[in-house]
C-alpha cells in the first residue's frame, strides 16, 4: 500500500467539497420518515412475515433479561438520503457489567445492494459521541453510509452500526461512554448478528470488512481491532480507519488537567459518569462536579434530552476547574487515583498484542482541543513497536472550519480521507484479483 498523500496538500479540496456536502446534508429540515416494514431480500417478490417486536421487560434489576436470537425489528427510509435503507435489528450481547443483554443496531444498504448486486463489502461503522436518545444509529442518524454513497456511488456497501449500551433498546440505561471494551463488544456482536441476518435474507457480499470510526467511534474501532485480534481469529478486518479517538484515555485526562481547557466539557463529564458507574468506583457526585452542574447531572446529561452543544452551553465554561470538583483536579487525591486505575485498564496503547498484518490508518487534527493529538501519536508508536508495519498516521494542523470546533473540523477531513482510503484499497484488491483471474484463465 502507498502511504497517504500529505493531508496538507489535499486539505483544500477535501475541506471545500466536504463542507458543501455537510451543509447540504445537515441543512435539510425534513423529519425522518419511519416505517415498520420488514427488510426485503434482494430480487424476491414474496416477503417473509416480520417477527413481532418483543415487549420490553419490566424495569427490575433482579429480573433476568429475556434473551432472544438476533432478529429484524423495523425498516427506516429517511428523507435526507432516500437512496439508503436502514434495517433495524436486535441481537444478544453482554452489558458493561458482563451480564447478558439484548442490544440494538442498524444495517444500511444502498440501491445496488437492494437490487441484488454483490456487495463491495461490509463497513462496521462505530458511531461517535452522542447524548440525545434520537441520535443513535437505529433512529436513522448516520453519516458514513451517506458519504460512502456520495463519494463512491458505483460501490455497494453494507454498513453495520451498533447503538452501544445506553441507546436504542437500552436507552433507559446510562451509556458506557468511552469505555472501549464495552462498546467494542457491542459492535462485534452486532457485526456477527448482522452477517447472519443478511445472509439468511439472501444478501451477498465480498469478503472485505472495513472497521471505521471517529472520536469515540475511533476509540471503539481500535477496541474492535483488539477484541477481534484476541478472541475472533475467523474475523478478518481488511482495514481499520480510526480518527480523533481517545485511545490513551489516561493521557487525555492528564492533558485536560494541564491545560484546564476542553472544547467539549460534555465529554469529560460523561467519561467521569460512565467510569464511576460501570467500574463501581463509588465516587460521590459532589467529589466530581461543582455547581451548577452538580445539581443538573440527571436532567442535562442522563436524561438524554440534549445534544453535545446544548449540554456544553448549559455547563457554560470550557475550563475544567470551573465545573470539576477539587478531588478530580488533584491527581494525588484518592478519587483521582481510583479513577486513573480504571482508565489505565481501558488504555488501548498498551497491554495487548496487535496482529502484525493489521492494516491501520490513524487520522487526527493536530489542533484538536477536545481529544489531544498525543492519543494518535501514542497509539501509532505502540502499533509500530508491536510490529504492525502497515500502520499509517495522517495528521496536520487543520485548524477549524468557521462555525465548528477543532474536533468537528477534524471529522470533516477524516470523512474525506477515510472514503478515499477505502476506495484505493478496493481498487487495489480488485486489480490483484483481476491478475489472479488472468493467470488462472491462462
């Protein structure tokens, strides 16, 4: 594989084109149209009867979860991308505590796949930070399938996206924010379930799997690579493309404390809540947060009624010392030491052995004020030191697009570079296959 062209040279073209597309896509004011239709197998006239949705179990922690096989639930066709169809599904997995749970996700296909064309491959798209309940994939809130369709209309992808624990069918639970072991498990189990569901429905795809994500999704993508490497030798990932992720979350914590600044306070708040909850640290909220945030954690964050920018506006400051309590700000406190211990457990830059034939592309805005670029640097050197020769790092000072912070600006570049890399990999694989076919025919 050739290394990526210097992002500085392609920055202007990617930014100008993708900014226009982003504005066009996000500027649409129409509401999503939801239909409760079963997914149709390709070129199949008769529809199978959809399985009746399972009634949610009573909210009782002592009651065992009713586990079922993976099954389709409904179909979403939304106005913003009318060529794409989402097949929502539920599947068995485990929650962040390690207990059995039913999770939800969505499978997105374009018109060529729907007409029965052999799919170019599967994209496991790990979604980025969301807070509002309606932002999860099964509610039709995806962007990567749209960009793949836009940039590569002749290719036919099947995209699989997990809601993660805390969204979709588990939206009444707290989200496992930036806990890569939990979110990677949700994604891998979604992939396994989706492949069986789609095969049973008559769909076919080439043996290519692209593991993609940005921000929390980038962290999850590397978590998926780790999980597959350690536990699923039969799953072959063609390429992992991760951008702007907190792979070294203890390093991120240190940087935030040193700078006393973050573009997105909601991310720091959500990390503290999630790790305290799922690792059972028992830290009092008053030891984590100051007023007025302290009195509004439930309605601002845990209610899932607000998006990131709305939460950040309500917090009203980007200085950690303004909303974080003294024990969190002091690395020598007992609270911080407990927190750092569990953050280290989820550090993706140490403690595992990547497969040397892994193909990994890391993309990061060096000006990122939410997720420091040191995360990508640390992961890149860890992969190289582990013998991963196909690890590529793409970073530059991309600044910020007017009206967007540095982290979201990096996402625009990530989308362009990720799509270009997917296309170049597919083109290369197809040329190799053509060569093999020519030799075989001769």
